[in-house]
C-alpha cells in the first residue's frame, strides 16, 4: 500500500468521482440499484478486506457510482481507497485524528470525514475546511442538491443539518430532542441516516430497535420498520440504513448479526441469516453497508475485523448475476 499526502488523495477522489447521478430531486454519489422483488444474494461472502487493511475495529464504508470503495481504518486512523472496484488499495493518514467514525463522498470531488477531536472536515482538491467543529457524527449524509450536511449525534439523541451554503456553522435539529425517548419526536442512540429523493430522513434508531422516517420539515417521526411497526420485522440495535432506487429499505441489524431488507414477501433476512459467526456465511456485529452499481452488498463486519462482499445472485430486472 502507498502512503500519500492530501493533494494526492484529492487527485484520487477526482478520478473516483467523474459524475453524480440524479434520482428525481436529490443528487447523490452513492449507488441506489433497482432490484426485482425476487432478487437474492449469495449466502456466502468473499472477504474483500481483512484486518491487515482495515484494522481490528472497522466501522464505515462508502461505495461511489464508479464502484470505488472507501473505508476507514479506525485503529490506524487511515482512509483506505480501492479505485473502481479493483483490489489495489491506497491509504491516506487522517492527520490529527483520534477516532474517525464516518465518511461520505459528495459531488465536486468532495471527501467528508468525521474525526472525534476535529468534527467534520471536507476536502476538495488540495483545500481542507472544517464544517462541524467538535461534533462526533456516527454517520454522515450529504444532500448535494441543497448543499446540506446531515450528522447523526448518537449520544446526543438527535440528528442535525448544516447548510453548506452558509459561512457559519449554525445547525438545525431535524430529528430528536436531545433526550433519549421512544415517542414520535424522540430518538435513543440514533446511528445510521439516509435522505431520500424527497428529502425525507430515515434514521436507524438503535436503542429503540426501529427505523424512523421523518418527512421533510417534520419533527415527528413514523416507525417504518421494527418495534411497533406491524408487518415488518424485529430489529436489535440497527446501525445503518440504505434505500434502493425504489425506496425499498435495507438495514444493518447489528445485534442480530445480519442484513435485512424489503422483499416480495415483506421484510426478511438478506445475508448473514445464520446468526453470529466467523465463516463466510456469518457476520459478527456488522455496522455499515453499501451497494455497488451491480447491486452487490459490501458489509463492515466489525467484530470479525473485515469487509465482506455478498454478490447479487439473481435479479431478473437487471443484467448482473453471480453464482452462489
């Protein structure tokens, strides 16, 4: 692996992100594939990266529309980059960081990284800018249409938004009250966040074992998956959420050691369905997931100190298939 300076990193980011895709109203640089209701994934994964690359406590991953994979090595405070789906990784030291937790790749070749002791920084070419000084974001989401940054403040039990069009760092609370709770306007250790094309906010409300959806501009949420959402599925400490092109929901169900999603028969386990384990069919405390453009699933398998890749096995609506 090669250690680079930030100027070299920005060149790589420029190569990785040649364009963003538009999904209705919101511009995003992450993948939102379209699946048939009968789509399935391989029950066995390949190990895309082990602890020699991502360290013993990996926690975040991002896959952009060019299929470049970006992950954090929290232990060594490194950004790991695999360009365009290749197996050749490059690394970048996150200078001064004590515990990087989350990352996002936005438009305009921008890399957003949260460092515990510095807050959120944005890198565009060779210029760095601090955006949320001192905040510990367990997840980030960038709305490039409105140029807004969303931050999940897990231990403050809320999600905030900052307009990046403003020169100050004033933030707006968009979900939660700052106190833990279960009623519709409260959260309890919120972790993963996702903003859909209508600017509705989805939150993995971890300790409440549910997924909350907040309509744009509303502070009262609706439970769409999990506890008190009839006809869905029981969750245990969900940590991440991703929507596909049709707004089907995929969830990292952390303490159940699996990924669940919406299918033709309702919500069910997609991968990691055998419970806690260390082999290629098991996960152990997964924390984050991402789709590549082919619909394959990358999972940060936290307690196994690795990133697992589950191939899309069947999807009659698309051209990508892989044998189990």
